[in-house]
C-alpha cells in the first residue's frame, strides 16, 4: 500500500540575485513561502510552522538545507502552454469543424509515446500516474451510432493526449473510454505539479471546448473522472515468447490511481495523499480532503490508517 513515511515538501521563494557569466551559476535569495509557513518564536529560536502538514522546521534546519542545496542543479520543466485562456481559445478554433472533417485531430505516434519507456525496461522508478475515464460512456454508446460514438471518443482521447504532452507527460495506454498517463520528469515535485496542472487543464478543455462543441451539434455533454497517485512502478515489456509487445508500467501506483478515479463523482479530480504531500502551495490551497467510504480498503503503510484522498477544487 502507499507509504509516505519520509515524504515532505518545503516550498521556497527564489529570487535571482546575480549570475556568473563564465560558470553560468546563479545566486538566489531564498526564503520559505510565506503563504505556507508562519513564523513562531520558541526559546529565542525561530521556527517555521507548515500550515498544511502541521510540521515544524527550526531555522537552523532550513539553513542547513540551504547549504546542502548550494551548487545543485535546478530542475525546471515548464509546461508548453503559456496561457490557459489562450490555449482554450486555440482548441475551440481548431476543433470547430471536427464533425465536418470526420477525422481524428491527432495522429499521435505510438513509437513516440512509448519511446521514454524503452530504455527503462525492468527498472523500478517513481512515477506520477494519472487515470481519466468517461462517466456513463456505456449509456452514450447505446444512444449513438457506432460511428458517431467512436468519433466522440476519438475527439476526447486526442484532446487529452495533446494536453498530457503539453505538461511533459506520456500517454501510457487507452483503457476503455479513457486512458492512463504517466509523468516521469524531471524530479518528484516537478512531475507532481505537472500532473496536477495537466488534470486541471483536462477539466477545462472538456468543459469549455469539447462539451460546447458537442452541444452545438445536438449532442449531450461528456462527464469524466480523474484519479492521480504517486509511487513506484516497474517498466515491463508485455510481449509473449519472443512476440513483440508493448512497454507498460506495472505496480500498485497504477492500480491505486484507477481505484481513486472510481471514487469520484462527475467532473471530479481525486488525488492520493502521496501526491498531495509533494504538491506546491498553489495546489495545496485547492486540495480538500475527500471523505472515503468504509469500503475503501487501501491503507497507508506508515500509519495503518485508510489512505487519504483529496479532491482538487476548480477555481
């Protein structure tokens, strides 16, 4: 089961001070994010209280952390979407004549999507896994022709895959009327923030791009559920007896992301505690504890208690 015994994140504000043109080393002024930490004085010592996780960090601990960070590379994995509103308008324009063209918007390359996993076969690594699925898709398939239903699913999968790539993730595989994605780069907190950003954009594109397009063509809206979790998975090739197969992620993280998804209601994004503990303050402010039922069987290894799940509120 998920374990986060030693998981925590400290959010700092970094202000560039100077850069050495020869070495390309940058000097930053660093301080704990004031939106997350309140300063407490105890016995003449300054202590930072994490308001989200209720942790306490003495100033000397943070100073030591600063020293250890000196000279380390800074991993930066920005999204390929500069402005969310502009991206929504772009997708509205590009999908406007989708039903007239009667063809896929994306012809994504299977080879490109699996390329990252090729060199990682049989390795156990940490991934953020995102699972998204359509709600009531069986009912939709019964109401529509096979061709029209397939066309709508193609639109949905294409748009979701495009968003995944924009946030430095990879589509792992389609699952029913949904898909599973993974985020491997560049480091733990980077891929957590990318996955949350991706899920948020998925919600916005479905609500503000896909559904208006469907409604304008006399079709009902799509409803979805998203589940996200973080943890170990192993990369395995699923070929049999020398037959070429596909690379896949195997492990409880993939399973739990899918189980978390099933807890949700229409248009909900649910997030496992292992993700929440590594999320930036911006996301922590929008993550609210989700009440699981007594049938939720997944336990946290470190506490033995039910694994916590949170919902990502819309702005």
